[in-house]
C-alpha cells in the first residue's frame, strides 16, 4: 500500500467513524484509528483541506455534506461486504475485519451487484448486529403464537430464509417446538422447519 493509499484509507475510516458517532472523544477516536496525537491532528487537517470536515461547537470538527456523502459510501461498502462474508459462513468479527480491509478498494459497482444478489437488508449499517428493540428470537415464542417477522439477521442461511418467505413484515405461526430446540413455523400456508441456530437469527413480535 502506498502512502497516498494509506492516507486515503485513514481519512475514509475517520469519516466513517464520525458518521457513526458525530461527537466522539478525540483521544478515543485516534486510538481506534491506530494513530498518535500528531498523526491524528494531521489527518483532521487533511480532511478539512479536502473539503470533508468543518469546524463545529467546542472546536471539534464534524462532517459536512461532502464528508457525509463519502462516509455513507464507505459505510455501505463495509456493511455489504460484512453481510456477504457472514452469509458464506464467516464469524461476525472475522467478517467485520475483512470488510474493514477491503472496503477502501472495492468499486461501487461491485458493491451494488453484491448487495443486489444478497438482498443485504440494511446497507448503511455496520456491523451486522441485531438492532435493539426489533423483537425476540423465534425460539422465545410458544406453540400456537402468531407473530410478525421484524428482522432477519444475515447469516449463512439468509438467502434461503428470504426465498421461503421469512422476511420482515410477514406473519407466521409457531406450530411446533421440537426437543432439539428446532422450531416449525407456518409461512403462507406452508410449514417450515428451522434449526435452533437459524431460528435464533429471526426476530419477531406478537401480532395484536
């Protein structure tokens, strides 16, 4: 990696971090980026010179319109790559690390094609975590309960779940809970068996 590429990557990481947390502590942010105080200050000034940061309250810098545009593009790349790696079986932390490495060099066209193929559900989020307040795993519901799918966490079986109709907004019925903790649900009149690992990635809330 050339110095120019390394500088670009650091700047994009900075913008992405500021998109996630607009008012971070400078020391914590520098540590997250692996930079000492002097290098971090130079990075801030370079981002200002490049027209991506502007001064804010308390003397801290924040994203301007161009900075947000770049940060959202990088965040989308990261999210899509992380989803892809999780869906081919990588552990979440490993998928996140690989996405961090590759997000700076991959083209937007490649990301668009990957996202379209995987139906990546939330392309501007990172990492692939389950959002708070989005329901409970199917494993938590009793037999006979009718629930509405609220979120499906990307996993190795994500594409298959989508193809079977297990998608956010769909109403399903928990038909049976098996001794091995697998769950049988009814979707669109058809019964589908889900392993415990698979059922844990599907969140739902009771239908009222």
